[in-house]
């Protein structure tokens, strides 16, 4: 089933987190997992839609994501004014906090899942919305299954969000379009800068972007290549094994031909044996290799082998918090999935996630569909090879057609005294009803 038709007005967009909500006799809860320029826009869609429904009561946000749900640190969003909730649409990051924390499998460790059920019972929650990527959708699916086994069924709705754009089934992931726009613009502008200095200064510039296993963000830089010699000259994708010798030859050929070279590299590029080029040897909270600094590694290789003067930059948090040059398409989609999540719950749907369905390319038209959480949990969508140029260092025309609509339109936040007028929520916690719980 689809939720097509008019898009929500610009009055408000929502944030990304776990939400616990009250429907009639029972509340709603939302946790956030990782932030974007529009995770707050999705939360806005959830909260505003819930407030308009006569069947729903209060909406609670878990402070700092799933950790807050476990600790029973619950924010009563009814304490926030209408204008503050509407202002979430313009505000990047996670207004209610976020975290990097993965629950253990319920069959291996029932402690955390049992705690969630205790919190749901104590605070009378009947609905659990989890805004995030593949790990988050897996958690939402497992909570739905575990709560049913415990004879206290919770309606669990996943909400797509990830700057990496690596969730399957959905056409794209809210948050990605704005990162893509930021990276494309940054590549365009830095390319002009390097070109103007290349005769007597910098010959090579390397921009490092996010993307552990999927090269969607790096690919978006290709939109800046508006003519043959324009940047980026080399894009390094996780999907293509890194060949140092071939790469250095491409750098030299580009400098000889163009006079300079702009490289955009995914943080997750790997050698032929599967080793990350920038592996720090440390794992993060999800058990993934902690990556850091592929740009300086590449610059080091270029300097040692070729002696060019180089500069490098890491987009890092800047790429996912750049609300000032966000994509209007991304705003609309982020709000729409939050709105649809509440509508799904009211209709009695469970263990599903709203998705974006592209129905026309030009002009860009889309609608909201749905998918079972079991089909997207822990499934990672990589760039299809047909989206990568034959030499492995650029994007194809097919990829450009896919990406271009996602960065369409401008939707700047309001400004005051020369700066974006972002809002801050009060984040008032409700009184705890359960004993303290230590999160491992």
C-alpha cells in the first residue's frame, strides 16, 4: 500500500531517534541512532502527526537513543511548544540525543530486551518507532518479536535514516540527499580552488567522505563534474578494490593532462585482500573496524612516490550536519517517512518500515510504500557496478540520473544575525518508575 499525494507543508519536519508514544490508552516511544541534517525533520513528522490524531496521546523520545530507553530516560515531547517542534524541521543533529549502541541478540542476551519490556509496561507504551539504518531496523524487528513472546506485544515501526544510503528496497534514505548535495558542492568549489593554485602550489587535493562498505556518498561528488576536466578526477569506491599502483598512475596522468588532480575517497576503501586502507585496528560499538584517515594515507603515498604538493580534508561531521545547503527533496522525504510511520501504526501495521518509491524520473515524483522489517534488518545495499564508470574511478550516466533528483531544490533555514536560527528543545525527563539499569 502507498501513501502518495500531497507532501506535508513546510510547517515542520522531524528528528531521528527511538520514539515511545501513547495511542489512546498507551504511549509512543522513539529512540535515535546516529544523526543527519534531517533526523529532527523525521521526528517532527512523527510528533506533529501524532498530535493531530484524536486516537493518540503523548509522544516520548528516548534520551540519547536506545540507551535512554534502557535507562528509562524519557523525554516528554508534549512539554515542547508547537513552534519548537516545527523548528525541528530546520535543525540538524539529534535534538533528543543519539548513540552508537547495538543490542545483543535476544537469544544470546535477554537482559536488555527484557528491560525494554519492563520500561514499556511501567510507562504504558504501546508503540515503538526506531529511526535509523540497518542495525536499528534489526533492533526494531527483534523488539517486535520479543515483545510478542512476552505476551506484551508492542507495535514496532522502523523509520529509514542513514547518510550512507545503504538500506535496501527504499529508493533512497532520508539524510543522504543533503550529504550528497554538500559533497557535490564541496567538490565543485574545492576543485575551482585547486585549479586556480595548481601552477605554483597544490597539485593534488584529497577529500575523504563517509562510506564504510557503500560508495553512495563518494559517488555524489561526481555530480560536480559538469565538463571533461572538472573535478572530481578520481573517485575511490569501497566496491572497487584499491590498487595503489594503478591509482598513482591515474594521479600522475591527470596532473600531466589537467594540471592538477582532485580525489574523493570513501573512508572504507580496501586493498585486494580486504584490509581497509585506513584501518586503525580498533572496533567501534557495533563491532565494525574503526576507520580513520584514508585521506592522509593517500596523500602520503602520492608525496612519497611523486613528490607533488598535496592538501587533504575530511568532511566528517560537516557533511551530515550541513543543514544550510540541504536538499529540499530530502526535507520532504524525511518528514514524509515520519508521518507515514504514525499512520502505519494507527492502521494496526507492525514490524514494517515506510520506504520511498520513485515513480517518475523527470520531473522527480515519489510516494511512500512499505516493507517488512525482516527484509531490511542488517541488509546493506552497495553501489551497483553499473553505477561506476568502466575505469572504476567515476560514476556512470545511470548513476548521475539516479543521484541528480535527490539533491534538487533549496530549503534554507531561517537566519538571524547572519547565522541559522536553529532551535533547542527543553528535553524534560519524566520521573522514573523502575530501578536503575546499567548499560554495558
